[in-house]
C-alpha cells in the first residue's frame, strides 16, 4: 500500500509584537521632547527678552554706565590704572583691569610669590610717598580685589596719597583733602557696605580743580 505525503507545507508565522519593556521606554520620549522644547523657548527666548526689557529701565539702557573725559570713554564700574604720581592710584589688579578675565591671583596669603608681590607694592608706595609710614598704608593699596576690576578705594587709601598729590600739583593739602571728602560715597542706605571713593571720578575732579 502506497502512503501519500502532503508536500503543501505552510509554516505558521507569529506576528512580531514589541515587548512591554520597549513600549515603556518609548512612552516618556514624547513628553521629554515637549519639555525640552518648552524650556528652550522659556530660557532662551522669554527669559532673555524679560531681562533685556528690565535692563532698559536701568541707567544707559543696560549698556553700562560710562564716563567721558578728554575724548575718551570709560565704564564707571571698571577700574582704571593710574601710575603718575600726580593722580590718585587705584587698587592693584591681578588682571590689569581686563574685564574679559575678571579674577584674583588665587594665591594664598602664605604663598611666597604673593608675599613678594605685596612687599614690592609696599616698597613702591613708600618710595613715592615718603611721608607715610609702612604701618599707615591701607591694605587696599597693596592687595588686589577678588574681581580685579574694583574702581573704588577706601577713603583712607585716598587720604594716604593727599600729601604727594598736593606737593606735585602745588595745591594746599587741605584743598585736596576736601576734594576726597566731597567724593566719598556713603554706604548704601546708610549701612550696606563701607564708605568708598571712585578713583576715576576723583582724578577727573582733580584735573578740574582750580
């Protein structure tokens, strides 16, 4: 007896279905994209425009307050270097008042290089101000600020230079002292921060002094 074999074989195909793990991974993708887009619009667009808008109500429209003198323009909040003895000296700067690289020396008070730098400043000041004792030199005349951009010095730092400037400009010391007192800024609201003197404004007034 001959047995026939059915050669018409059709394999059973099981449809592919993603696993539950893959589905769970895809679920937060769309919300994450939406959140990314939202924060991009808020912080790169809305926030930037809001800050710019508020800045328009500040002095000089947010471009920074400036001072013009002898055909030159200076930013009021960035210190300037004065090396001539006939002018009040500014506070030392570790970055030469370069606003693009604001910062201090980052050297500890015990660092030998830092000690040598401060000592050199002390020695230089004593040479140019022979009437001032070493113990009378205000600290802000021989140490740099943390930003390296400070446009102010303390009233004591200005007063320590009065005799030198008065002598070189042939002015009565009392007149220079009065100019320093006139340009001494009081603490904000009477108690926020110390008294200070804006060096550039003081030197401009000094040039205008008759």
